C-alpha cells in the first residue's frame, strides 16, 4: 500500500499540494516531522520556483523590461512575506496567540484568514497567491479544458505549431480570460437543470426491494396463500 501511495504521489504536481498545506494557517509546517530535514531557506527556494511557474504568463501589453522589473519586485515581496509567515514574525506574529479565538468565532476557513492580510502591503501579494492556491479544486476539468483549447489552436491548417508556441498561446489566452472575469465581462455559468422537480420526484419514485420483501412476508404467514 505504501508503495502504491508513493507511486501516485510521485505522479502528482507535488509543489501544489505541499504549499497548499503549508499556506493553511491552521496547519503550517507542523505536519512535517524531523525526518523531513527542511529549513525555511529550502522551503523559500522551492516556493519561489513554484511561484514563478504559476506566474509565468507572457504579456503582450507590458514591455519586457517593465514586466521583468515588476516580477522581480513581486518575487522579493512574496519571498519576504513567506519567510515571515514561516517564522511567525512581523505581520504574522499575533496569529498564534489569537488563532483559537479566531477559529472559535469564524471557523477554520484558511481563506478567511488570508483575506485579513490583503490590506497589508507587505503581505498582499502572498495573501492573493495563497487565496488562489487554496481555492483550487483538484480535478480533471482543467486538464480536459486545456486539451480542448489546444485542439482549437492546433488544427490541420496549423499543424506545424510546436509545444513552446502552444504553451505561450495558452498562457496568453488564460491571462485574457482571467482579466475578463476580473472586469466582470464574463457571466457566471448557471447550473444546468434538465428536469423539473416533479419529473425528478417521479424518476426517484422507484419501488425498492424492501417493499417486495414486505409483501412476501405477509403471504408466508397466510397458510391459504
């Protein structure tokens, strides 16, 4: 069983799950034992690599040098905030003292905790990233959507596109979609309803085997049956 779990874990996107656990204020690094042999500097290096990977969308609007400068400042800010979070210092110093009261009042939702750090300029970048990471739903829908998008981009007429070009096109498209969502240009999808409530009740009103057995039991008690 352990071998199977390790095989599945090796195939997963490990940084996503690891930092989703670490950035949960109610968990942090307490789940990692002494054998993990990790330090704040090691976690910070891995976190920056994961942050760059997530934020590596190209931009056709901002000049490359301006974009590189903005990314460097964002990485510096998110790294400093992440180190402070790991050491429970700076803006995160009071969290350990007031965690029990906050949890008793508002519940154990980690996103609600990070929303309190959005107003602080020193932690806003890390808070936005943590909220995005903790709000992800792990399923195959995103992968299937990406395959459909790639199928639209690479057709018989454009069959010479290579993976680097397709990757950049997908990232630009995803960036445009996210901006449209942020600007309110995309309507929320409503849940589909294929049947009315009366139709659903009629479909679910199926005789169960228990009803049949009840009838058989009555017949068995009657000797003339």
